[in-house]
């Protein structure tokens, strides 16, 4: 699976949008971009994923650049409960590969009042 | 649907003992993966089971083993515990056969402390 690079930490203000970048310059055409977050000592929570189109759900939006070498997770209105470590992961998309997520260090996001 | 459940949630063992952790996947999910999370190494993949067969394996010693039952429930076992095995052990399940858009959903984890 391709390696990802994320800033180690970032702060954002409550009520403002949080934009979390991820670089995956070696991504292959058959690899998806996934985002998870982990609130202290809990299991990682799935947020969103995409292949090449932008995606939106009730939690966040995912913007993938046209060359797919980077992406941005957008939390539209950050709340204090969004304070967590956010992981950007790429994984292959073919059957035989099975399910293996390779986690990097993630971005520690602190939402401040 | 109920989420992934893991038991026990907390466990304290001593060095040299063995431990078995249990994971019940989301109903209908056939793939179960296990991860270890430590402050030093982060989240690391242990192994994945699908239809009672190990399909993927991470880079862990043979003291770490697992199995999956016909109802998709899974157990992992760690024998001859070492202090370094203290960690949060996470289980994740996913729905189909492993095609890339399958999403893994994680349980709350089992916190193992080895004294």
C-alpha cells in the first residue's frame, strides 16, 4: 500500500472548518483513500473514503486532487468532540489483497473553544 | 446493526502467561482483522481471517495467533506474554470478500496490561 504523509498536529477553532491534508504521491490507480479518526483510547472510527471523485457524507467531505497524489479531509463545522487523531490511509482495491490497513502517525487535531 | 464487540475490555496478566481475546463482528461480516496499538509503534496489523482462514498476516512473532469460527467470531491468542505485549488490541470487521471499497469497522478494543 502507498505511504501517506500527514502533518503531526494542527489546531482549529470550534465552529470553523477544519482542513486536514494528506499526501500520497505514490498512490496507484487501484488504491482508495480512506480516512479514520481515533478519539483517545477508543477504536478508530471510519469517516469517509474515495477513489478519484470528491465524496461527502454526514461527517465530512473528501477532496482528492485530479492527479490523486494528495487529498484533504474537511470537517465543515468543527466541534470539541472532533478532537482526535485523524489517519489518512491508502489501500489496494482488489479482492485477493484482503483487508489490511497500514496506519501512519496521523494528525492530532485539537479543536479549541 | 450492533457494532463490533470485543471482550474483555480490560485485562491484566503477568509475564509468561497466555491470553485469549475475543471479537464478534458486525452481523453479516465475514472478514475480521486484528491490530495492535502501542505508544511506540502505533497501530500495526496483526492478521486477518476470512471464512475461517487466515488471509493476511503482519510481522509479528508466532506467539501471536488467531482463529475464526464458522459464525465469523474470532479469537486471538498471545502465548508467553512479554512486557512489550502491553497494548490496545483492536478488532475490525468488514462486509464482503475484500474488494477495495470494503470498509473496516473497529471495535472498542481490549486493553492488555502485562506485569
